[in-house]
């Protein structure tokens, strides 16, 4: 199993980023997937999750209405569209499948 995140970067408050997670080594279309984040000095937290068909989603309250999770099963890729970013969204973002994690991608929101 391999999960490779990309798309992180530095943006100003109010900006947008789209994270991608390229998956391999398992049947992606049958797998529920999730995004987590970990800010400095804080525990890793679940940000969003999506079921295998892409029709069931979950978002932590702090990102509801700003983040969208989606997937392209033909490309074995998970996405996290982040809009109206806030400084408190600064963290390393990880995708996860069961006990498998990607290496993470840094998102920094700062003016």
C-alpha cells in the first residue's frame, strides 16, 4: 500500500488549496478514505472522510462549509479541496486508509 499526498503550500488567509492523495497497492474503489491533519504541538485529528462510492462524507465541525472531500476511483486518487483557509488550518495533512498513512503535505496559512 502506498499513499502519496501532494498539493500543499503556503497561502494567505482566505485562499484555497487542493490536496491530492495518489493511492496504490489496494483496490481503491472499495476503500473508505480519510484526511487527517496535525498542527505543531497538537494531536492528529480527523478532518474529513468519504466512503468508497463517494456519496457519504464526514467533516469535522471546524471545516464544514469550507472543505470538500472527493475521489476519482478511475485514477485511484483522493482529494481535499480547501477554501477560505484560516491560520488555524496550518498543519501537515495526511491521507489514510485503515492503518496506512501517507507521508503528509504541509499546509501553511499566513499573511
